[in-house]
C-alpha cells in the first residue's frame, strides 16, 4: 500500500510539472483568460466602481480572450459521450465538452447527459461541469447515442475553497476583477499528496486529470488555482466568486479592474474543504506615462509596446501613437520594471525599480535590417500554399510577420544579426519552425497536411483499426496498442538546415482503446508489421501481423488481452 501511494505522489508531481511547462510554452497565463461568467458571486447588488477607465492606447489583454472556433470537424456527429456522476450514476446535464488542444467548445450535455460531437478523427476532449473535477475524455469516432462512450464525473469535495469579495475605496462592492495568485515558495521538490482516497482508480485518475487540465484552455472559465505550478494564470471573477485550490498554502493575491482599481492581499488557504471568505480592498492604481524614441536622433517611435516585466492581472500593454507617447495604467504603486519593444529596435528593460511616473523618456537602439525570401509548399506534391502565416521570432517573440502570396512566396523583413526562429502556420497543415540566419538565401519551406483525412488522401499514411477484447470477447477500454513496423519509413532530412519542428511526419506509434474497446492508429510507417498490446504483448492473441496501406484504413483487427 505504501509503495502504491508513493507511485501516486510521484505521478502527481510529474503531471503538475508538465502543467507548468505547458503553461509557459503556450503562454496560458497571458492569453487564456475566461470571458465574463456567472460564478455564483453577489454582483447583483454591486454598485458602480470608483476609478478611471484604461487610458487611450492601453489594452488589457486578459480581458480580450478570442473565442476559438473548432476546425477540421465532421459535417455530422460521429461520436457520443454519456456524462454521469460517478457517485450516483445519474446523468449530468449542461456539462461542456471541449477540445484539449485549443479549448474549442464542441457540445453541451442534454438532460440525459448525452453530448454528440462531430469528430473527423481521434481527439483528446475534456468535460467541464460546475462542482466537478475536470475530466479527460479521449474520444474516437464510432460511439453512438445508443452505445455512447461513458465519462464519469467526480464531485470535487476535496479542494480548499475561498470566496473572494472586492470593495472599492468607498466600501461598495466591485462587480468584476482580474485576479492572480502568487504561491509562497515551498521547499525544493515539495509536492502535495493527492487528497483523494487511495484505492479507487477512478478518483485517483480524476484528480490527476483535474490538476493537469486546470491550466489548459479547456479550463479557462473554471476558477481552479494551481499555485506556483502556474504562476501566470489569471482568473476573471465576479464579486463573491468561489475559487478552488489544487494546492493549499500561502498566497499573495493581486487584483486589478478595468475601471482603474488595484489591490493586494495575503491569503492563507487551509486544507479544509469548507469555503473560507476573503474581502480585498481596492484603491486607485498608478500610471506610467512618457515617450519612446530612437536613441540615435530622438525620433519618436510609433508602434512600440510597453508592459510590466512581471506582468499584472490585467495583462496591460500600452502601444505608442504617432508621437511615440504612451500611458500605462492601472498599476500597483510599488516599483516595477518596464519592458519596451519595437520591431525595428533592441528591446529595453527600464528598471529594475521604477515607481509609476509621468514624462518618462525611453530610448531604443535600432536593429540591423535584412530581408528573408522563401516559398511555402505542401507535401508530398510540393504545391505552393497561399495564405500561410510566416513569422520572424527572435528570442521567442514575433518581431515581424507576413502572409504568403497565391504562389506560396513571401518576403519578410528581419532584424538582428543572430539566427532566429522562422515559424510557419498554413491553413489545415502542421506547424513548421526552423532556425534561420537573417537575410538567408531564398528557400522552400515544406509543411505536412494537418489532418488524418488529408494525409490519407495523399497516400502519406495508413490507418490500422480494430478492437481489443478479453478471453470472453468483452471489449477492453483504456488498453495501449503499439504499431511495430517491419521496416520503419525514413523521411529525407534537410542537410545544412536547422529545422526545429515539422521536418518529419511524427505520429505516435501507440494509441489507447476507447470505451468500446476500439482503436484506430494512423501511421506513416507503411507496409508489414505487428500490432501488439503494450502490457501483454506475449499473451496468446496479444499481438497480430498487420499491414499499413498507403491512403487506406485496415479494419477488423482483433487483439485479445
């Protein structure tokens, strides 16, 4: 039993670490912020807030979350989920079904807990419902309303909860605020144990999935706080909203509003799951104002951006106008560092301890300029792609971007003298990235189709489909199946080029069976090979000979566990 608990703790810690990596690489803390929702707050009796609106030229990025539109969907429903309460078995109505990779909303459950989704291929989906742990729902087309894929939601009775209230300088309720929690540092390697009872695999898995999904786009409107595993996550909360904490402990709470108010408070979150209350007084925020200029001759720079180095709950960014002027507010009165960027100049960190002030003059050093030319093509026939986005990304930030012409060609102004990342995203294709010298010679950038259907049409891959059953013929869900090609297909490289992403068609060689025991594995490794169960490959029937055929789906494969 002790060994089992230790394995659970280690797995939980690793997943929380992965959450932190995902949040950094996809900048969830800066971009994935929920739209206004009713979170059970007391905003009905809120009065108008005291304070000034954002100054002209300043944008609160966290208040401008773009709704993601699902693409590459089938024209009609191809799968059906049945969402039930794990404890009672009753259907859960009104649960949202979303795509994990981008948070796109696909469906809501009806009174019977059913949600039909139009998937063209296997998708990692998630289910979000008030009062429940977030659940992962790997979904493959094939389930129906008569035989749906079952997803069990677990009521969240373990998370410590805090109800937050916001008060203006006059003491009146503030209708809405943006909130960021900064967790107090814990000893290196300290990982909180899972609070769910050991021995129930559904509960154990549900908690791990909840911690993993909370910081992903699917959980954008779920007020679940991951602590210092997601330090940049921002919540948009109504007055009186309740926040659930995955990790108890000490937190510094930072608050800002679109009407110019800011606040800070220290909060101790206990392990008790009974809700606590915290009222945060707000005050009028400070303001940075000044001019951004070219340091050579003092020419004002339009289009420069100014932001706080450590960010803020609103995600404020001020953009200079034609005269180079900017205003950034509201900010906490304490000292800050300003990050100033302009696509044709070196970035500037102004600080480290600068209090909000007017009449700042910030000079930027110009960057050397060059031009990058190339063409974007679609594999395998290398047809040119028009409308593809090509971006120049030194230091991970986009400094310049353009769109390819109808013949796939582009011309991109680059800056600096060091190699930088060229990132390409063509409609319906996999992303491509390469490290390129500024002003490098003309080159072709070839991308792969982004969907199984498109790859099959072009003969790039084949699909192996079947079912895993036990000795009695009962379908077995959640079983890993691996494809072992006799001759793995090799993709020619790009000699002399530093491709970071998208050089090869890298598809997983392993898949997991759905609730009905079925699987469908797409592979670029064509020809003869063997499909085998990962856990019991040597058992009778645990592996079979198969052939992956270009542009075709091989049905009827049967494996026995």
